[in-house]
C-alpha cells in the first residue's frame, strides 16, 4: 500500500513534468509567503496538513466604507448565481450536461478528463447529469445545485479510499489522491474563510503579479507612464513600423513622437468601484485618436460569432448566453496598438516585456516561457439586443502544473452613444444595495478587475455580464492577462 508521502511525491512528479518550478517574481510567489506580502493585510495563517496556508479572509463589509466593523451588514443580492465546479474522480472521461427538463432535454456543458474538473456559472435548483464520454443515454450521476455550494463531485468509489486503491493503478491513485486531498482542503478553507475553494491545492499558488488593493470604495491609486496619448494618427508608412515581436525600436518610437501629446508623461488614476470583487475604473485611458484607430481596425475586420468554453481543453461553442461578434488584435499590429499594451502593463504594474515575446535578458527569472502572458486584444461588437449573460472569465485549468488561468481583465470602452450595454457585477459584496454594480461605458475609459484572490483561489464574486444593448451599438476591446503564464494551446479560442 502506498503511503501518503509516496502519493504526494508521485503527484508532484507527474505534474511538475509539465513545467519547470515556479520562479520567484515579486514577493508573493508562494502560499507560505504572507510575511513578504505585507501589502495584503487580509491573508491569515490557516493550519492544514501540518503546514501553514495563508488564506484570504474577506474583511468586515463596513470597512469598504471606511467605517467601524459591525456598522453595516452584507446585502443579499437579487442575483443568486455563482460558479459551479464539477470534479470527476473517475478514471474515465465523462461529460457534464445541463438538464433543462421538458423539450430542452440534456444540454452539453463540457467534457471532463479523468481526475480533472470543469465548471460554469449556474443557479440554485439547476440540474446537471454526468454521462460517459461517448454515451449520453447512460446517467452515471446527478446533481441539483444548492445555494451556497459551488463544489460537485462524481466519485464512483463514494470517497472510499480502500475501494479506490483496489480499482485504480498506481498513477491513477496518485491523481485520485490529489483531488481527494483537495476536497479535504476545500472543507477546511470554507470553514476558515466562508468561501468555496475553487482551485487545486498545492498547484494553484498565490499570484506572483501585483494586485491593486481595494480597501474601500472610492480609494484611488495613481500611475505615471511614459506611454503618452496619441493626439494625431501617423501616416500609414510610419504607423506600420515597430511591428517586431520584441516591440518597436527606439528610432521607430522617436518617429511618432510628434504625433503624441506634448507632455512627457501620462498620469492615470484607478478608482475603486468595488472591493469584492476588486473593480477599478480608469478614465481617459485611451485618447480619441486611439479609440478611432481601434474602430478603424474593427471596420476592416471580419468579425465572427463569439464563443464560450467551460474548461481548458473543452470545445468552444456558440451559445445564446453570448451573442456578440469579435476579432483579435495582436500587439505587433502597429505602433499605436503597441503603446496601448505598454500602457496596460503600467496600469497592471507589471513589466511590459511580459506582454510580448522577450529576449533572454528580459525578466530572466521567468524561466517557463518567453512568450506573452496576455491574449491578443479581443475586439467585441454588440448590436441591439446582443449581450453576454453572467459569467466568469476564469475556467478550470485541468491537471496542469502551476494551474495557468486568467488573472486580470482590462476592458477598454470605445463608444458611449448607445443605450444599455453596461458592464454589471451582479453579486458584488457590499453594504448598501441588493442591485448589481453597474458600470456605464464611456469612450476611452478602462475598467480593471481580477479573477483571482490574493491567496490563489478563483474569485466567485468576479461574475459579470454585458447587459443587452437597447439602442445603437457597442464597441469595446479587452485584454486578458494570465497568471503565472499563458496556456497558448487554449487561450485565444475562449
């Protein structure tokens, strides 16, 4: 019989074979690194498995208003949706279907490999069924979503470890133990924090990249960047220079200096709109010239119907939950787009070279990859009545070392001459209202929010939606930044 120590060693060996050890970038690269993470005051030591885990414990909601603890209560939101995570503890691949009942029948959600997981936004009383990968008529398991519970397991061994040991190979048992241990950790984590653990213990680490604090609503952070606004569009032959994967050369940057603002620096302000999830607005992120340039790109693009995905590795599908069209804009499109990426890096407080292909001497401690940690800019268009229902930007990474996932979303609004089309956060934690936080599109404004908590857990409260456009049309572009690295095999197609 394998010892627990042997199982853990096997699990570490299998998963670490897919990537190198995580390098130390910044001070918050390890769960045990809370003493170095003094900028995040809500990490609390939690004793688990004979070790210390620094868990994120939400503060009293009164502090969101700079008030004394206990002066306010968390409001119960009208919207009762949340993330549902489906975990397959079987050695066989399965499919998860939503059971709509009646004429709807079974609606395919995702395929889940052995000992892996998937998930989707869902609601209490929703019903899901598990079937074999190639047989949707045989029901293996059923779930009914319960309020306050995000975790749903299919285990043919009924969490009987002795049964699993008899039925599984040695390597299968390692992965079974990984999920079995994650379940034990999730129970301890929820008891300690009041929050469901959606990640994978021992693999999803605390973010190595900076996260702006959101201590109270209205709190501000100031940023100064040399990526000043373009105030006139360069001629095409100048604009199309600077398209190297390493970014523009100094002479190419100098050539466009007359087309940019006369001041050498741009000051931007992040203002906290929500503390949980962490949401910030940044007015005047884009100039009118930059907005017009992106809209010109949109006009020349062949936009396709936007798709959705339930987990890394699952199929991309069109859905009535998302009815927009979109295309993609890479950083090396031209020198204006490159400047927007660099400005985004300044807002995120990360090295701009992490958003492009890098030379070996740039961020040398980042050893896993020299490619960008960001997806190309997604350029999105909504016609009247088009929308994107409540969803999360993160998906379940599967059994991949370091658990790469979307970390931050930066929305850039390109017009405000429509009715509707707000970005809504329907389950934000607050002490004032049961209504969603509504962010109105404003031309040139950016909105930043995070999909990951400071301890590495996925943020269930980052649920958001694009409200239907009632009149006119809506354009925006968004940048998805991953952590700790970008999974290029799946990222672009989400």
